[in-house]
């Protein structure tokens, strides 16, 4: 399932006139555009030491979420915004339309889209929505007990038998759930120093994108 595979670099060709997102285009075309754009932006922010966590396109907004070990500050967000903006000037996600680019850190709750994201979140509380047609409840919340290249295990009192294993193919969307007073897994003490008790506040930068002329 491409949405859960590791991001790959590819050229963003944009939608065809018959399938422009927001103008009656098919879901398949929108997914293809999102996958291409995700790969392109992942390769753009990687040299900056950042990981692309999520990308969202709306009618007048492109929201890009990036992160790195230790968190992202406003300076890193500003650098990423300039780099992403330059790429989108050449690979317009909304040909001929005005839109706003927003680049941000994930804040206290973050999307989980790849096996690496799940592995990093082991020990945290997560919320999962499964794809339609699967077995069991579609909305599942629990503690992420384990994760590997194929799937993950949630544990919780509300789960049958106390736990549930899901493959990545069964997941429609997933995110971490913020808990007041919680401590990130594996971070109780490092090098003899107490670790922070929660993620840093979300940092974000918004930039109106100029309208790009199209033939």
C-alpha cells in the first residue's frame, strides 16, 4: 500500500485538466498527485535533516508537516518553508490558482504514516482508523506495544483480549494521542539528565504562494 511505504523521490507532474483536484477529478488522480508530491517534498526536506511526516492539500492550502529527532524549531521551519516554496514554484500543486503554503512541526499529536513512524512511537497512546470492510471496530485507541515492518500491536482494556494486532494495509489513518503529564518512551533519563516531559509546542510558518501562469 503506497500510502504506508517509505517516501520515494519522483517528479511531480500535477493533475491533468480532466482530473484536477477540487474540480471533479477522481479520487485515484488525487491520490496519485499526493503520492508524487509527497515523494518530491520528502527528497526536498531530507537534505535539511528533516523528515516529511504528512502533507495535506485543500482548495487553497498546502500543509506540510516535518519533524526530526529532538524536535523542530522556528529556524528549521523557516528554512524548510523556503525550500518547499521553491520546489512548488516549479511543480505547482494547483496550476493557475492562488494557495497558501503552511509548513509546521507535528506538535503534541502527530500522524503515523510509515513503519518507522510507528516504531518511533512505541509506548505512546495512538488512535487508529481502519479501512472499511475489515474485521473488528474501525476506530481503535490503545498503547502502541510493538511495531515492525509489517504491522503493529495495540494494547488496552477496551480491546478484545487486551490487545489487537493490525497490519499497515488495514490502516486508513493513525496518529499519536497527547496525554497530559506523559513522558515520551525511552526518555525518562538520558546521560544522567531528566528528559522533557512532553513534545515542544507546534511551530509553523505560512506563506501565500504566488499565482503561477499556465498555458
